[in-house]
C-alpha cells in the first residue's frame, strides 16, 4: 500500500523522487522519506505526516545525489513517526532500503540480529531486511547475493528497492508475492523504479513489470532481471499510452472531483473498439475464450473487494439476466480462507482497479489451483491481476488518484454488461433483436453520464442540506441495491459520516428502527420494475419521521410529491440505471466531504491500493 520511487542517472535524484512521491501519495501518507548517495555516503531525509512536510525538510536540509530512493508510507508495523518512516539504513550505514509489505517472521529475525549485537532504531518490520542485507555484505557477499540471501530468509509478500555505497552504480529491486507492483521505467542514460506507473510516467512511457520472485539490477544504462537463484530472464518493454496530464488535478479542487468529471471520457474509452456497431457484436479478444468453452460454463464466481465488490453485485444481475449463467459474488478476503468449492466449468472473475490487491491476487491463485478459468477486469496495465489471468478486460480509465474510486467503479459496470452480452450471444440465448437493443442501450451511456454531470449544481444544494448530519441510511432494490452500498461507502470513507445501506425490502426486518428526524434516508428509486416496491418503502420511512432524498427519473411527479429533496437522473434502460444512479451519489459524497473541510483525496486510515492483508 506504500509508494516507492527510485532513480539512477546523471541528474540529481531528489526532485525526481519527490515529484514521483507526490503522485503516489494516494498509496499512503503517514510518513515519507528520501535517500540518496552523496559524496560516497547515504544521506536520508524523512518525516512523519504528508509529503508537504518532507518538502519543507528538504528546503531546510537539502540533499543532492544519485542514485536515490523514496517512500511514502501507510503504517502496518510501528506508529506513524519519523523513526518509523522509510528509507531505513543498515547498522553500518552502507545499505539503505524502502519496502512495501509485511515481514511475517520479523520477530524471529529481529531476535536473531539483536542477539548478534545489532541495534534497532525503529519499530518496523522493514528494518530486519536492511540489517540482514548488511549482515551478508559484512560476510563477504556482493550486494546482489546479499539481497538474494535476504529474500530467501523473509516470509510474506514484499516489494523492496535497495541502494548501497559498496556498489553505488546500481539499484536492486525485487518482488515477492502480492505486496504491490514494482515497475521499472526505461530512459536514455537513466532509469526509474516505482510501485505504480504515474510516479514515473512524465519521464518515460517504456515500462518493465517485475513478477513475483524476480529481482532486477538497474544501472543508468542497463537492466537485468533474474530469479532468486540467479538465472537470467528475458523481459518485455511495454509502452504505456496514458497521458501524464491525466495524473494532474488541472482546474479541479481535488482528484476525486476531476475523476468524477472524467467519466464521460472513461465510459467512452471502455466501450471503444469493443462494439462492432455494423453487426451489433461485442469484441473482447483479450478474454482468450471461445464458443465451446462459453457454452459449457456452469457458474461464474465474481471475486473482489470494496467498491469492486459492489460492481460485482451489479454484474451478478447483468450476467444472470442476459447470459442466463448462475453467478456468485464473494469478498476476496473471505473466499481465499474458506476452501471454496470450484466445480468443473467454473469461471472465477476478479475485479480490481489496481490489479495488485493482495486478497484478490490470493483468491486468483486459489481459484487457479482448484482448476477454475480465471478472468479479470482490471485497470492498471501490466498488473498482476492482468498478467496472471487466463483472459482479461481492461477498464481503460487511466490513472485514478483519489482514494475513493469513481471512474473505476462505473467502467467495470460497462465491462460486466458487455461481457454478459457477449456470453449470451456465444451461448445462443439472445435473439438478434435483443442483442441489437442491448448494444444500442449501452452505447447511450456516455451521453447519459454527461447529463448527470451537468446537474452538479443541484447536487451541491442537497450536499449543503446533508453535510451536518451524523448518520444516513441508503436504500435500493434489485440491480440498484449494490448502488446503495456504493453510495454509503463513498459517503463514509471521505466524509466520515456514518452511513448504512440496506436492501429496501429488509427495512422492516430491523433497520426501520433507526429512522427518525436525525436519520436522513436516501432512496434509489428510478422508474424500473422495482419502482412500486421502492415507493412503498419510502412511504414507510416518511411515516417514521425520516427525511427523504430520492434519486428519481426525470418527470416522476410521484417521487417529487413525497421527497424532501430529489436528485434527478435522465431516463435510462433499467440495466443501465446503476451507472447513471452512481454518478449523483459520487458527486454528493464529494461535496459533503469538501464542505466539511476534509481531505477528500486522502481520507484518514485509507490507501488506494491495499497490498497487505
């Protein structure tokens, strides 16, 4: 979950690393630090808090040199503080390291090192790694061998980057398991390392991605990748076509606001090239499947975490309705520990923005071991979830910096829809007229999203009405039930307002007891086949004194007559509605949090990519 940046070349590493860390601050912002080799010595600057504090420290106490490494931390072992901030230096001051992951056997290693006289200066598990490397160096091994020997000692999932004054002409990076990505950017007379693409994209679009149990040795002119046994590996350089400007806020106050407004483009991009409009067919070649396999599918298990799980719940409705395939949705952290039953002809479909979520990757591994075909819907190009899958669908939304996901929620809703249409077509359960209608419907989404975004001023007024409440209840039914979950999640994670979401039909089984004048009720009530049932449940909330905010289809006078406040959405086919109803909920959560004076892009205790368990 931490952010890592490295640089080796002729330039001063400090501003390059600092720039990269600022672009990765969404991955962790408990503390930050930089280390460079200057005059043959390791110089470190680090501080608790956000990167702005590190920037001030570097003005007061500048460092210049190359190579260099930097880190922005999301705390796992040891409280957020200067002493626990990375980079960490070895006991002889000859090695410095940044780390993403958890050393599962750090107590055992720490006891061993302390018994040999090594003194620890932090509460982190990371410090055991750098001291082990120093220990092997002192025993006469070279830097590469010392790192390899250390990697074989530590347990858990890790991404590490190492410098040493013993061999200052190189940086070593390594990856074990699913602790987040390690990306190497290829330059001219310089090279870069990062845990995520945006950190180095302004310098190069040529990237190499490390897989698990691979180690890279990077100089300013060269890159070699090997196994932990030392066997050299071939690698591919991928060109990343993201625009670096998309990782900048521009005229928006926060990244989240910018990313909400990018959804006309992102929904267009995720559809682009995937619909043959002449023949009204879906084209998903990266899924690597065929008609015979698809006809034999008995079950699809959708596995995800957080917002991606809410998208998966919508996908269940879409795939079962359109393709007539039974679908189960499971939270990745539960799936992997439950010894799941995977029968023949089962597809496991994982959804992940980062493609590096530890629980999701572990679930993929478990599913593969049990014989499932694994597909992924993923945004981050070159991520583990993309590369490990038997087939994938790319979200194509570009970098998403705000911790609260927006465009990486609506894009997979489209991807799940077009997947359902393709599967239904290959299984022969759709008539041509049905297929044409479904494709015509989904092609309307960018325009419908645009209409929702144009109503932001109306949403702002309702945000002002709600911003001082301490609790909210979100209700939905059918395909919009997961949107209630997502709306409540967005509100709680960035505004810190306690928000609960329930299937509206469950109100009378307990949640209705919560409703009074201090508990606003937000009901998702578009014109669809659940409309009458939803209206009945809204009336029940009104009868208990609840303040009601209704998401309603344009022109719905019945909704207008009963709501305290109303969020209008354009009319849309019912299977498209989840994309449309999500937009005002994102805008609402954003403006409530902004009005409360909170850090929308970096909410407390959260990080963008959850690469630890």
